[in-house]
């Protein structure tokens, strides 16, 4: 359930600013002249009506230079929709529409509370066929393609391992599964390619498959939100789901600016411009984790070993183009995190990622040339 409300803040003056500004004076001066000319030619009532009609026409064409923000809490994190170039009322309505869509996706694809995804997992565990819908089938097949490209370092089929480590919970506590339990799940080798489709009917050749879209659904939600706002012809917007961010247009003369979080302290390590249809995604070990015996155990698990990954603090990537920039920004960061400091560059090349920043557990920073150039601008 979304727990949030709209908070509005004006960042710049709107088109209806004080007389004398270039925008307002340029719009109203011809109207005032016409008003006085008309006053001599028409009766007072007809003149007033003409003036008001023209005033509404001009002001209706003005661009609103304010940014309005709608905030909420969904997917277990804070979400924010920033809209530029709209009235406050319309920005509120569109922001609320986006949050409703996030809420729908959150409940449909929740990994451990009752949902369509848990129903599918239950059917797979029984060896049954599940009657899904087109949206779910499309998500599953897209995730399968990404898993194959990443040599299965991105693997949403390992929900059983994620649950074994205690991460399928809102209350994460220190927990160390037995080596035998981990070996059993790794030996079962659940993969997305185990799934079978007959139209919208889904089954699996491997009953160990347990789907968890925790590393994927936020990116898909970004793309859904972008579709809603583009369909409404919003001039510019910034959609933020817990640090996974997608940009539409730009707010005035300059692009959106986005900070890359410091994984080991307050503030940011860098700020980048985010342009139209670009998305930035970060996978980190600093939100969903627990400490045990002096070791940090993040929620990102290496499917090859069944162990948590402790060599990397964060991976940030920028993706662009197409209707799935958000999905790629979320899903593609995970295999780089698992690949670690030694192999992230090869995985980035395999996935076609040009803009990457990796910060390892020792706070060493690695970047692709394209990311280094972008940050230095």
C-alpha cells in the first residue's frame, strides 16, 4: 500500500510572474493595447469578454516553469515523481496515477506476500501449470533474455536462495544458512530457461525455480511510469524509485541532475546530467543487508556459489534509448555487482554497457572511460 502524499515545491517562477518579466510583458502587452483600442469601439461588456478570452488563450499557452513532486513509499523504498511544465493540479493527478501503477505492480509481483508471483511459484513447486497474463509472460521472457546475456549472474529464478538467506522479509536479521542447504539449492540449478510457455500458460521443468523480481521490477516500473507520462504529453519529468531514476525531457534550459550515492557515507560521490530517455541504476550493499561476525551480508547473491557477494559496495550504470531503458538500468547492474572488481569490465562489454562506475568494498573507484568523461564535465 502506498504511504505517501504530494509535496510541492516551486523551483522557478511560472509564466504568470510579475509584470515586467520578458515572458509576461511579451504576452500581455498586445492584449492591453487591444483592450484600450476595443474600449473605444465596443461597449464595456463586449470589450471585457474579448479581453478575458484573449487573456485565457495566451496564459493557457504559457509554459509552467515549476517542478512539482509527488512522493510515496512502495517496493520497500521511497519513490518520487517530479513533473515540469504542468499546472500543480495536473502534476498532482499524473503523479497520483503513476503511484497507483507502482502500487499495482508492487502487489502483483511481490515475492513473499500473496501475489500473482507467489501463486506462480506455488504452481511451479507443485509441478502444475499456471495461467498467467500477457504482462507477466512478457516480463518473464524479457528477464530470461537478460539472464542468458549475463551468463546467469542475473538470475531471478533463485528466489529459494534469497529466502534461505532471510532476505524475503521486511525485517532482515542476521541469519547464516547451513552449507548443506546452500549446496542443495546450488545443485538444483534453477534458471529462467527452465520455464515453458503455452500462450499465457507457464510451467517449469525444474521445480526448484522460485521467482523473485526484486532486482528487476523497479526498472520495469520506471518504464511503465514513463509510458504514462509520455502518453500524457508531459514536457519533462524525473521518476525516482529508491535511486533507480529515469528522465523524460529536461526542465527548461538544462538537463536533470542526479547524484550517485556514497555507499559508505552521507552525500554523493558524483553528480551527472541525465538526459531524455536515460536511466541510471545502482545496485549496492548498503540498504538490504545484515552484519554477521564482522562481515557485511548484502541481499545480492552469487547464483554460482549461493553465497552473498561482499567484494563490491555499489555499481552504477547509465542506460538509454528504447522503451526499456529503466528495465535495463535495474537488471544490468546486478551481474556486474556479482562479477566483482576483477571481472566487471568483461561483463559490461558483454552487456553493451558503456557508462559504469564500480566502488569496491575497499572504497576503490573504477569507471569506464565514458563514465569518467561524463562525470568530469
